C-alpha cells in the first residue's frame, strides 16, 4: 500500500506515513524474519538494505527537523527517529550479535531516548504514556545490557565504556527508573516494571563505579546481572548472543554476522555458523509466501527458548504490543476516560 499521490509532498500525513513504512520494514526485517515481507521488495542483499534503511531514516529525520511545518506538527520526531535507530542496531532475532559499531549506535540512541523523555517530562508534556513506557523500558534495558556487557569485555579503570563517558552512562542509568515511576502515577501497572528495573539499575551503577575505579568485576556477578536483564523485562533479549569462539568469526570486522537457524543453501566459505550482510539476498523473486532467504538468517530457536518462549511470531493479541507485558491499550484508554483525565478530555490544544 502506498500513500496517495494526490497528497502534496509537504503533507504531515505523508511524512508520518513514510515513518510508518520505515518502522514496518525494520520490525519485519530485524524482529520477525520468518514473516512474509508484504508489499516491500526484498530482492537486495541484506547489507544493501541495512545501509539504505539508515540513509532513509536520516533523510526522514533531517527533512522533519528542518521543516517548520513538520517540526511543529511532529513534535516528538527525535524520539521516533532514535527508537528506530535503536531497534536497527540492538541485539535482535535477525542479528543477535551486533558489531561494535552497531553496539555504539544502539548505546547512543538509548541515551538519546532517555534524555528526550527526561526533557519531555520536565516540561510537562509526557502525554503518550503507553509509548513512553515502552520506549523507556526498551532503551533502559539496552543501556544496562550494554554497560554490563562492556564491563565483561573491557579492562577496568577507564573513563569510557563502549565509547561513552562513564559519567554520562551513570547519569542516564539513574534517570530512567525515575521516569518509569513518574509514568506509574498515571498507569499503575508500570510500577512493577519500575520495581524490577530499579534494583538492577542500582546494582549496575555499583559495579560500574567499582569498574571505573580499577576493580575487576567478578564473572559470577556479571552473569547474575545478565540473567536479571534477560528475565521478564523484554521479549527480545537486550544482550548479545554469546557463542563459543571456535564457532564464530571475529565480530569486530565491518560485516554484520547472523546466527543461522536452518539454512536452505550452502554457507559462504570460511564460515560455519554465521553469515555476513552481503552474502545472501533478502529474498528471491521465485520464493513463496515466506521467503526462503529470510529463513536463512533466523537465529537458532533453541538459544532463546529457555527465556523467551517462541518470540518470533505474533500472538494475535493487542496489535500495539511491542516489547514488554503491560496493560492492553484499550484498558489504558478506558481507565483514563473513567478517571476523567484532563489530557484525554481536551481537544489536543489544551482547551476544553
């Protein structure tokens, strides 16, 4: 489905439509690789698509940011943009072991999202609590996972971790549980997620302080933190998949590697368990309803089963469900109307 050609290029509705197209592509490509691609043509290599989707996102962001019309009407375009950058680069079913560059981009976007929501909260514009809660949980979990994984792979006594200053990481690890508690005042079910994330955040902060002072963190402590992050907080694990060294290539190369589930064709030479971006097309013209080359890139199901049972198919529930178990969206709206929430009763301009 395409946006009507009759609408002008300056239409705000068209600009929103372009973003939803990008979101749809990213969700299917990175999180539901076994789903049919729909109207999108995937007859390109994954590397080409991955590069092009970043270019399209940045073009959308630049166009929206530089336009007075778009900037005023799409007020939270920075949040919408950073969320998609995060979802492209964080660990996902398509790419469970992101490269160092991807990890850095995901970390920057996680921090940017928390920063933006902190500003929105301070100026009293935290209206869309459903979206805010989901984005904050996702970005917070990814931030914590990146820090924990970084302490496990980098030498201690450093002012930076994964390219970011420890002071900056500390600041935003402290902020995001507070944002969730603020949201829980209007959406009480979020309190359980704030309660779960706050002690983990405090534990990560404690270890980060010791690590930056030069103390080596015990592997058992890091494993315990990773288990906490992997349990009940996120449908898709924010932690990169760990693979034995003999079963993987060096992940710090320029190519992105993928866990191969049930390949239908030969793997590229020199690689037994991982595929590079440019090795296979996303689909072939002759493929059936579920593109065979999409299936090639799926991670092995078994590695996630113990924590996230069957996370790769839609469950037929609330169409808005993204990443953590909250209240059904209809229940949220009904509750706000029942309570006479002024934000739900005005006309969107602040007047009755």
